[in-house]
C-alpha cells in the first residue's frame, strides 16, 4: 500500500476514536527501497475542539530518550499556510499539518543507514507527552563495492598467495556466486566473511593465467549485480570508443566556431556587392622651400607677359 494512503487511513481511524481525550496512531513498521522516499505515519486525534494552544512535534531515532533530530511547533488556531512545521531539516520534513492531527515524517532518498527505530512524539499544553515507535526497514539491491586481487589471506590461513576479493552490499545480505569465463559456476566457491552491516566479502584463490576472467555475482531477493576481473576487452573498447567519439565531437564544435568567427571578419572587410570598391585617395604635398620659390617666380613671369 502507498505510504500516503496508509497515513490517511490511520488519520481517519484515529479521528473516529472518542473514548479518550486524545490518541496517537502509528504504522508500526514501514518498508522502503534504497533511494526512495519513506513516510513514517503518525497521527493524533483531539476530542477537545476548543484546544487553541501549541502543538509540539518531535521525532527521535534509535531511542525515545535521545534528543530529537526534528522538532517543530504550531499554534492550533493559526490559519497561516507557512508555519514552523512546514520547513525541512536536511532530508527530513513533516508530511502533513499538525493542526489536522498529521505528524508523519517524510524521509527523502532513504539509505541503508536510515534503517532502525524512530519515535513520534507530540506534546500539548507543554505538559503531557505521547510517543510511539515506528520501525523503518530499508531494502537494497546488491552493489559490488570492490573487486581486486590481494595478497592477503581471506579470513583463514591458506597456501594461496593471491586472492580475488569481492565486497558486496545489500539488504537482505547478498549471496556471492563466482563464475568462470564461460559463465559456469566455479567448483571451489572460495570463502567469505561479513565485513560490516549489510556487507559481505567473498574470496577465491587467484591464479595468474592468460585469458582468465572471473566474475563476481551478488544476488538477493531485490535483484543482482556482477563484475568481472580483469575488465573485459569489450568493455575497455567501448569505453575507448565513447571517449574518442566525445573528443571528436568537441573538436568539430571548436573548429566550427573558429570558422564562423573567420567568416564574420571576412564579411566586414569585403566590398559592397552593388558598386566598385572605394579606394582612399592620398595627396602628396612637397614641402621643399626651393620648389615653392621656383613656382612663385614662374607664376609672376606669366602675369607680367600677360599670359
């Protein structure tokens, strides 16, 4: 069932209760997948219609007595759309309006480390406080964190000098299967050990042979993941081809931009299409005094002779 639909159902159930002055209702367990948003449903019902004081909401994790990682408060008679409980803190925000009895917590982009117990708390009149527990379970498809050859032993003493180690993560804890280059199960599946919460490290002896490819495959109920060692030539060639294609595309774009700039400069210097090219005319001025004197004397003689 969708978490938001479940929350609405719980609110309606709590609102229908009239046996006590106020009552809190939660969904005891919520399951979400890694990367999704999770809603931890929590609601209260108030039979006191005249209550106009502050509603204080708190959410704590792991232990009910720890300091809250999220808290907010709003006055029950406030009509403002934006109030103290409409803001978010990191990946946490309130899913609903406390004035309608909605105290659910929205966790964005849930990760495995978010799994555990949460406690919904509400306080009225600054006195009586109610709290209930909600358990968050996070499912995760397998991920291969590392795959490499090490000269360390794999948990127990062994005569093998080299080990191929594969560290995986997921919830439920993944099972590791080793495959040969022909995708057949290896006869000796090696050994493994738990290397952390939701993590498993598996190992097989590694013999340095040509054309030897070993695949680590991690499986759980949510899916599977696999990686080969050494990296296949096909994948390497694909990576090289993609890189070369991107570089060629960027080079073509760069050359195109340069050509556009050169073309723009050439258009500015070209003559008009409907007329001859205009050339500047320069006058040569001679500043030799002797030439000026001879010119004046010849002019004077022409005047005297009447020419």
